[in-house]
C-alpha cells in the first residue's frame, strides 16, 4: 500500500508522471500477478500487462481512495481472467504436430536475436494452417499487433495509431507475442 501519499501519486499518474506509474506498478504488480497465477491464468504476465493497460485507459474516470483503487484494479484483473477463460472455451488450444515445427525450431536455434528470429521464422511459414494454429496461442491484442507489425509491415508508431495504443504498448505486446510463439514452438517441439 502506498499510504498517505496515494492521492498525490494518483494525481501525478493521471498527468503521465513516470515515477507515479512506477509507484503504482510496484505496489500492485506482485499482488495482481499472484492473483492471476493463483487462478491458473495461462499467461499471467500478459494478463497483468492487459490489466495495467486497461487501468491506464480508465484512470481518468476513477474516483475514490486507495482501498477503492485497489478494488477497482483487481476488478479489472478479474475481468481479464474471465475474458481469457471465454477465449479458451471458444478456441481451445490443441497441441501442434512436432514434425511440422522442426524447420521452424531449427531456424530459431540458428539465430541469436530471439525476437527477430521468431518474427522471421513465423512470417516465412509456407504452411498457413500452421501459422494460424500458432497465432491461436496469442491474445487478440497480441495477434492484432503482430499481424499489423509483420504482415502489414507497419512500424510501431503506426501500429499504435491504428490500434489506439502507445508505441511502448505496441512494443511490449509485440515482444510478449513473439516470446509466447517461441515458447510454444520450443515446448511443443520438445514434447
């Protein structure tokens, strides 16, 4: 808990102060991540990021004290859990055939820059069905950003304009999406 300085931290966060956002993140990220993990969230770090993105969007409308703020933020996290559960029910993730992943896994191992290698490997897929299967492992936001960045060949700033996100949010979503895809490929190939 932030305590007596909470009102000032909240005001400064609304003004875009980076230190205030850091204070809010440091105060809430651990408990929220624990909450998400405790509920068995498949990608708790992604849902934590989505929780903070939603909080940033809605912060100007929040009115209340620190206890109310914490309750409000955990409500957002809870809704992210429900959204993820609905998505999993609508689109259950089935393991991919390891033989189809061998060329991709080999290409990933051959390069040192994980993010560039993952993007290049995924975009070079001849097997569009495999690509679609892999993209099902991403959240809708991650999939949207990845497709705009690498299929539509938009830069981070332009992708942000299209999606209504900051360039930093686009970069973070891109990084998490590529890390998720790399992890799926490596885990399923190892299985």
